[in-house]
C-alpha cells in the first residue's frame, strides 16, 4: 500500500508539472478533480497517458530521433576503418 501511495504521489507530481506549467490556463482542469483523477485512479491515469496522452508524446519525441539514427546507420552499410 505504501508503494502505491509513493508511486501515485510521484505520478501526480509529474502530471501536475506537465499540466500546470506547460498547458494554457484555460485548458487546466479543476484542482480537486485533478487530484482525484491522478491520486485515486493513478494506474488508470498512467495507462491512459501512456497510450494516448502526454507520456506517449514525450516518449515518441525522445525516441524518434534515436530510431531514425539507428535506421540511417543500418542503411549506410559496413563501416570501413581509415588508416
């Protein structure tokens, strides 16, 4: 149970920073509803964010350049040592 509270608190803190720092004031949810959604329903909130929300966007933007670099490296063929 303690683990759940720690993870839910960390998740709520992360979502609070994402929501209240990086979003427009008009798009921010009501504070009590925000706490209920992210503290009580933390697993559901995490899964929704991972599949179609902020967390998915962050992961895609972080890994997209690395994936393109990997594909370009594979396509360039065998590397030759100079010397």
